[in-house]
C-alpha cells in the first residue's frame, strides 16, 4: 500500500513555496510605507541635486564664457597681424624683390623684419611667426626648434620648399581655403594651434608670394584654469565642430567610455568652427547631496524596519491556525492521508479544515479504486503480450514436428518434443514475470537445440556474456523471438552464424543478437518495429512493447542492419536486479 501511495504522490504536482496569508496582508501596508519613504527621499534628493547642478553649471558656464572671450580676442589679434601683412604693399614688394645681396639685406632690415617683429612685441602671449616665401633670394631666418614647446616669441623666414611635401600645404595649395586655424606638423603633439594665411600679389590677387603661419599655445589661448576645478574630475576640451577632432584637452574624462556619466556643456567660439566643451562628472555635481542622501536613507530604512517588525508580530499572532493547516497539507503531500484537522469556532479556518478532511477522504478512496485498477490493467496488458509469443512459437515448432513425422524421422521428432518440453518449462518459470539472464540464455539454447534437429547443425552460435550479469533478472522471453527471426528471415545461404553478447554499461544491461544474414533495408526495419508484416516483426514489436511497459520509454529494442551484410539487435534493460528481488512494478492490490 505504501508503494501505491508513493507512486500516486509522484504523479501529483509538488506544492510550491508559499507566503502565509497573514504575511500577504502585511505586504500592502509595508509597500505603502516604503513608497512614501522613497517618494519623500527622492524629492528631497532631487531638489538638492538640481540646485547643486544649476549652481555648478552656472559657475562652469561663466568660466567657459571667459575662456571663449579670451580665445576670441587673441584669435582676432592674430588675425589682425596677418591682415596687416596681407594689406601692406611695401611688405609684399620686399617679399618679391630680386637683386643684389645688399639690396635684399636692406629690404629685410627696412620692410620684412620690422613688419614681422612688431606684432611679437605687442602680443601678450608667446607666439611663433613664420613666413614661407618662394623667393630664394631672401635671407633665411631659422629661429628656435619647431619640435619644442614655445618658450619665447620668435620669428622665422623659411623657404616655401620646406613645406612643399607637407599634407597641409598640399591641401591648401590646390583649394580656395584660406585664413584658417589648423593643427599642423607638431602642433597637436605640443598642444599648439596655427593660423595660416596665403599672401598674394597686390596687382592680380592670384600670384602666391608666400604663406604666413602664426602658432600659439592652446593653453595661452585659454588663459588660466582657475575657474575649472580639474582636480575634481572636470575636463575641458577644444573640439573642431565639423570633424569632431579634439584639439586640446585638460582632464582625463571620456564620456565615450562604457559606464561614464557626465554633464556636457558647450560654448561655441564665434567666427570659427571651434567649440569649448566641458565634461562635468555627476559625482561632482552631487557631492554635497551625499550627506542628506545618507540621512534620508537611514530614516527611511529605520521606518521600514519598524513597520516590518510590527507587521511580523501581527502576522505571527494571527497566523498560527494557517501554520497548522500548512503543516497538515505537507504531511498529506508526504502520503499521510489519515490525519485530520479540528478547529473550534465558526470562521474561515474551520471551513478550510472541513474541506481538507473531505478532500483527504476522497483521495484515499481514489487511490484504492482508480490507481489500483490502472495497475491491474497494466499487468493484464503485459500478460496479454506474453501470451501472444507462446502460441506463435508453438505453431511453428508443431508444424516442423508434423513434417518430420510424415518423413518417418522418429528420433528427430522425439528430440524436438523433448526440447519443446524443456523450452516451455523454462517459459512458465513458475508463473514469474522475471527470470535470471542465465536461464533466459538456457531457454535460447533449448530453442537452438530444437532448430538443430531441423537444420542439421547448419548454423553456428557464439555466446559472449559477462559472468557478473548472469544472475541478474530480466523479463522472460526477450531473446528467443529475435533468434527465431534469424531462422525465418535472415538466412539466405547454406550456413549462418549467430552471436549473443551481454554487457553491463553503467546502470543498464546491453544484450545483443548479431547475425551475418541477409540484413534489412531501413524501410523494412521501420515496418518491423511498427508491427507484423511480410518481413516479420510480430515478436520484435511485442518484445519492445513489453520492455517499455515494464521499465519505461528509456529502454527497449534498437535494430541496426546493413542489407547484404547482417543485422544487430540491441536490447537495453535496467541492471542491478539479483535473485529473488522484486521491482515496484510487481503489483499487488
């Protein structure tokens, strides 16, 4: 009876983890308290953060405006320097002068050098003033090393051929672009920026007589950084708007990195394609709100914990009856259907208890009726399948005995009758469904002895079964139908070889019946597994169904065959059953 209850419980869905009803009643109140605390805390925190953000943003924008005005002013000053050179006719004539070295010297002293050095003295920051000229007669002034930072204002007069191969010169020479701010050569490495302007002949405004390049440090353009607290994570950039290139940066923030969170402020420099960008980390904006955030969180947490404690006490006091019901339901789940619940009073718990008692009684009756009937039906199906095999084999054997008797083969008839007697004695197996594998092999051997009378030793049998599995039990008559099929359907020559093997594989037994007969095509195997056909299969389907009914769908028969080369039948059964052991499937009402 206990095994029946165990099987019923396995078929029933397990009870899920639950939350007591009294705790569920407590949850809405706790959610309301939590929602109130979170709302108040969020509003307070948001107001402080917004105020701090607005103040910080205002301060930083003021600094950006100052930097913008400073940059614009200095860019205008540098622009005026190039305008003076562009509009000076004496300067242009001096650039194009051809003559004796003395004439060139006088032009340099009187016109070119004064025009270049005057802005250096008036401009507040250190700059490099470079003049590239195609006039090879002019004297070259090399100045400081261009690969080093600008330490002092200096001027250069260089031949145009020095930049003839540079990318920036090539891009400007063939285009109409002029009067530009660019980072060229070593500017990016040194943190500089250059103003480049083409000088043309005053008479036709087409002939190029030189290029002016004025280089200034970007730090000098921006001025001081006192208004930008870079040490607190703020980053300042100068960005070329059209290309997105970063020309200058102070600070290490990068909002393109995953997980970065910044407030991005922009200030465009009028009359240029440059934009000043500030990246302000939100940690800087909200650092003053940290203290209030901790206080608000502590108050909310304390309020929630107090309400949780009160709710827990109330739930414990009002949930004792529910706990008893749950405990009895769990005992019912474990198979104890005899327990009943008794409550005094006239409330919902009493009605639940009465309903539970009626349910327990009904399920107990169902176990004794429905489930036992199902087991009996399953047992009857197994016995019906078993009964189908015996008449089938008996019919074939008696037909052979009749043929031998007609031929007067009395000795052979006697041998076959004796073998048939031994075969059915083993088949009966005292009424047991299970049989030792050793006796199952003995039954097959008896069948083969009967066939030897008929076929006069025209076949060879090899048995290769591990000794450790010989005393394990299997359901009876699982091998003989497949051996019989070999004689009926696989034999096509004068002789045939049969091999029986048995191995233990993990927790399973693997039995194989192998022959070197004619084999089968895949379509024949499929028809054989589905039931009787001209190609046989009556016993194949029968054995397969008996194994699955007895052990489950994980076990059964598998056939592998190659037409013209032979067939291998594999039987997969559970291992581990010893002598006189019974499985749970040996049912008794």
